[in-house]
C-alpha cells in the first residue's frame, strides 16, 4: 500500500520547526513583527505535537501496512490466476498488447509470500506486549490474539508450501501440482480471517469493521468471492459445451 502525504513547503517547514522546539530555547511568548499580539509557546508546542503524532509511524502501524500490502498482492494473484483459468488473452482483450501474464501471476505470488513473511517481524521491536520469535513462528501462546495469529501463521505456511511446490511442478506432475495449488484458496481464507478479526493496535478492543484497513480487506475479500463464483459458473458452462461437442462428434461418427 502506498502512503501519500500531501505536504506543501510551508507545512514541511512547520513540521521541522515544531520537531526541534524541545532542543531550542525560546521565550515564553513571542511577538510577531508588525503585530501587537503575543502567542504562547505552549500553543505552538501543542500544534507541533499534533503534527508529529500525525506523521509518526509506529511498529504496529508498519506491521499493519505490510499486512495490507500482502492482502493486496494476494488479491491480484488470485484474480490473475482466475483469468488464466478462463484463458484470458491480453492481446484480444484489455490492454490489447502482448505480455507474459504467467510471469505476472508468478511474481505477485512471490510478493504475497514476501510481504506475508515480513508482516509479523516488526512485532519483535514492540515494547509492550513483547513478542518473541517463538510467538511469531508458533503463535499458539502469543501474548495477544493467539487464535487469529495462529490462523495467520497457518496461512503463511500454506503460502510457503504452495510456492515451493510450484517451483517443482514439473517434477510433481500437473495433476498433483494442481491439487496442491488449490490450497491457495485455503491460504487466502486464513489470510482474510486473520486480517479482518485481529486488532492491529493490540489494545484488546472489538473489531471495527469500518476501519480503513478493514474496509480494504473486506473489499478484496468480496472481489475474490465474486471472481470465484464467476469461475465456478464459467467452469460449469465450459463442461456443458464440451459435453455437447463430444455428443455431436459421436453422433457424426455414427
């Protein structure tokens, strides 16, 4: 997920000025040139604290942003996989140019795995509650939300398994590899359950389903559900057409 901070030059100068207030000595009040009013230092310091709070990224924020990025790549990867299943042609359809859609599918899978692996690592730097390496690798006894963290860990291990078996798909054979590849949907289910039901602030509060991050995950989940329903419908129609074609060929042979 990209974070865009729209700050003009004046705002940037204000941020740096407020950030350095505690290191500089100012009088308790300051009179602006040409004006008789004096502005207390406390008001300027409070404004600086608000700016700092708005721009500060905590360890928990970083972990949440990485997790949301993983969800975005997972959604893109599954959608591309469904397009490949439907024999989507980028030349015939948008963007009407030739590119390697299989390579795109592969690299979005790698990105999903990479960001999912990185997602819990910032928690090792969190002060309270403190997470150990064991709490991340095997989160059954993690200090907070052990159930949802365990579901997320299972999803991660499934992603590792899917990527490794995809690297050896020729040796495994197409049929066995395809069965393993269907675990992508199980991993995605675990990823979405973990993302929606965990409290990113580790404050023990209930789930805020209208939180910006939660809404993003919910939209991605709905997109995948809709695309999967399309896949089932498309597959059924495809099998019906194939059956009719086989019957036609058999009738013609008779």
